[in-house]
């Protein structure tokens, strides 16, 4: 797919790293995955991240650029290494061990980002890049630069022990829409003492839209006025894995919302694209054969 005329500007903020699978390393990170999938779906996609001044960092920037993502806002860190995550699939579900004290923990606001965020239509961010005070301050400043009409999608990506209640609270305070999975719903329910997390987000936290993904069982989409469900789509292959499927869902959902598609269309297309990604290996499979 190619960037469409007058394409929405999709900015992802957060991790660019290497997923260390048992067979080989693959480029990944929730923010990087989301930016890649937004590009595949026709957006002008840009990633704000930080990598080390090392071979892994140079490879990451080069490979992501070759995949169509604007990498000019990926910073180079002279001291901290490029991030890595050990990925193990247990009963078909990924388990992650995330390296700490890495470059993407140190994403900083830079003056040249002003113009980039002034033109944003969608900003997608999570909680991992806010696990340090520097990370939160930088994304807070970035969102203050974006137009008020820009969609601010928080894809929670709760990874214990990093996503403390304080970090989640901060992330929610910056969001207009939230995407989370069923396990994250359970985590928020325990952390904040809420039986109905979706209602709490909509009515007490001021979130305008909440998406809850359910793996192979599809997803639900809720606003104060509408509650929609979709059963999901069957996988086209058994050789894939769910890594990156949630990020693909976030990219597809946010772009359809930006295009003012009806909510049922947004939900259907996000589910369809997530199933495409889950049918293939790694977080950034090719989308050249994908059609709505």
C-alpha cells in the first residue's frame, strides 16, 4: 500500500527495539509497530523514539526507514544502548522480558519536533515510554503542541512491573481514546478498584472512546452513546503469532476514526487488519497482499 493523497499524519511515540525471538531477532516495539502499520494503511507515519549509537540502533533506523516510516525524529543516544526484548511464545501467547536503562527510556523533547506535532492528526502512545519521569514530561509536552482536534490514542501496553498505577494515571490524563486488552482490563480493575473499567474510563476519566481487544474473539468499542462488538476474523494461516496484532489494531482503528468512518466500520476494519497481522510472524509482516 502507498501513502494516500492528503494522508493523515500519524505520529507514534515510544519504543523502537529488537524483539529477540528464539529463531532470530525482528524489528519491533509497540510504537514502531504502530507507525509501520499506519504507513501500510496509507498514512504519513512518523516515529519519535531513541536508539543507541550502536550497530543495533543503526540497523533499526535503516530498516524502519526502508519499510516506509519517517525516521527523522528517531534520536541517537551516545550512552544508552538500543532496546531489546526477549520474546517467548507460551501456548501461543507471547511472554516478554524487556531490557531496562535503554535508549528509548531517554526520548527527549527537541525544538524540531514543534513543526511535526503542529501538523499531527493522530498521536499514538503507550505507558512503557513513560516509565521514567523524562519520558512522561516529553510526551506531555509533545501532546500540548498538537492540534486540539488530533486524536490522542493511548494504547496502554501494560507490562508489569513498569506500568504502575501512577504511570497509568498519567497516560490516561493525556488521552482522548484508549485501547487495551482483556488482561489489561483485569489489571486496571485490580489497581483502581473498578468493576466496570470501560464505564470508569468513559464516565470518570473523560475518555471519549474505549476499545477492548479480545484476541481471536474480536473486540468491543464503546463511547458514552454506543457499544459495539465484533467477533473477529479467522486467521488465514497457523504459522503466525499475535506479536504486533494489537499495535496493528490501534493503527487501523485510529486512522479510520481520523477519516470519520462510522464506528462499526472502524471496528470491523481494525479487527480485519489485526487478524492479517496475527496470521504472520513478527510484529511487522508485509501488508502488500492485504485488502480491506
